[in-house]
C-alpha cells in the first residue's frame, strides 16, 4: 500500500461549518493517485503528454470523520483489481492514525481528448501486476 507524505487542511478547503467540504476529498484522492504513479516511476503527466488519461467511472465513498482546518492527513492508495482497460483502487484519508474517509474507485484508461476507452499501457500493467 502506498501512503503520501502529509498534507495540511487550509481554510479554503472548509465549509461554513469549519469542516472539509465533502467534494474536496475527491481532489485529495486524485492527488494521492498522482503521487502513487510518480512513486512507481510513471508520472501521470507523462501519460497526459502521450494523450492518455485515467478517468473515474465509479466511486463508492464513505465519510466517517470530518477533517478540520489545520489537520494534517495522509492519503493511501492500494491497487485491488486490474482489468484490460481499467483498474480499481481502494483509497483512504487518515488523520492521526484515524480513518476519516475511504473510497473504492474504478478508473478507465482513455485516449484524450476524445475520451475513447483504450487498453492500459503495458508498462503500467507490468508494474501493477507486481502490486496485486
């Protein structure tokens, strides 16, 4: 399982109640996946330069405990399934060793800008197989 370096919650991430707005967790998860790919030696930007994107097609998210301004949190990424043109990850946001939010996210591989589904790149498949 991959774990990011700690991030901090800033005031612009929070709503009027002083907690992180639920939509921001999707950004946190995306940042975690980008760092996960970088850690594997395949930065997401390299895929983008080749017209390849990974778009969420299904997200199952559970909100357990809210983050608040100035909290420090980490994002985890665990590959749980590999398909021909998509993959599924389990992700969490954790603060002080407590699970705040978890999600299972399926990402489809697409050719940009048409967003036509394509097979996962072979280099990515080979690295992912070692993580299952």
